[in-house]
C-alpha cells in the first residue's frame, strides 16, 4: 500500500520548510514511521533544518549518468541509476531524506526524471508517509511526477500577500496533472490570539480548502533559525500544539472542516 503523501507548498519565507520538519518529527513521534522526506525545493534547506548531511542530490546524477553512457559496462544504466539513487537517501531517526537539487543548467533531465518517477513510486510503498517540501509554487512537484497527493498543505503568513500566494498555488495545482485529495491552509507565525481575523477576506474562495490551522509565532523556532540550529524533537514548544493538530488532520482521511487557533 502506498504511503500517505503530504506536500508542503508556500511563498519563500513563509516557514513551510520549518513546518514540514516539525510535522515529520511529529509523525515519527506518534508512530507513523518510517517517513520519507523529499526536499523538492531547488534552494534545498530541509536537510539543514533536520540536522542531516546530504551525500548528494538527484540533480548531481545527470552528469554522472552522462559519463556512464560513454563508458562500456555490463551493468545496465537503469540499474546503475537506481543504485545511485539509493545512495542519495540519507537516514535520520525514524525517517529518511531524499534531496532533488537544482534543475537549472544545460542538458536534459527527462531521462533522470522518468527514473525518479519510477523510483519514488517504489519508495512510497516502503514508507508510512512521504512529506514533500516543495518550492514556491507547484511546478517542481509536477516535474517530480508525484501524481497522487493526499494532503496539500498551503503555508502562508496571515496577511493578504500570504493569502494571495496560497490562492495562486491552489489554482496552479488545479492546472497540473497532479491529483490532490485534500487541501489545508496553515496561517503561520500568528502573533497572538485574535491578531489574525477569524477568516481573512478571500479565504472562503480558496479552491478546495477543507481546513485551516493557525500556528503561533514561536520564539524558540525563530532563535533556532537565526542561529542555524536544527529542528529537533524539543523545538517549537509554543507551536507544537498546532503542529500536533496539523499532523492529526493529515493522518485523518475523513476529517471535518476545522480551525485551530494559537
């Protein structure tokens, strides 16, 4: 059975990578393991956030594959590629991490992406959950060919600009060949109860929205980000209740529309 697929998307600086890391930790904490974390943001920082060292990225394999194509070997190129992909999976406690890397540069990624598509399908069956940290927007998720998303988590600051970005990502998701079963809006870094309006103008028009979770501003998370410290099991005490609720909603396929406030 394929693992639960959660995709975190949002504007740069919204805190989506930090929230993805905290949800990964929470899923492991409640026994949803193993988890596969996929850093699909070209500005890859999920490993740093989780306190892991990345051995390499999938984008690095393009040149390696090009060199292998010019060499004479009895090992099929597809088998070599699968072996190299397996070497890129780095292990944490209760979770693994795979980093996509930057897609820019000369040459074509089509063959690499086709193998990654098959590899991720196989990997998904080995994990209880897959958490994808997307770039701003959903194009990279489409290139990743993750075809079936159980929960799209739209991360936005509780501002009109943040909500506008969430609208754009939701509409883009509708235009892509990616099936999204459920959508949840996370209003992140809310300063205090009542500071963000119960429903922001335009929020009711966000396509397919089924739940809203407010995550309060957390001094501990802020200090860790400033100091470059990882998000471990003790991180974010003020935000943790909202993260626990967020994880519950992600794990529950039949959740009712809900709102959690700080």
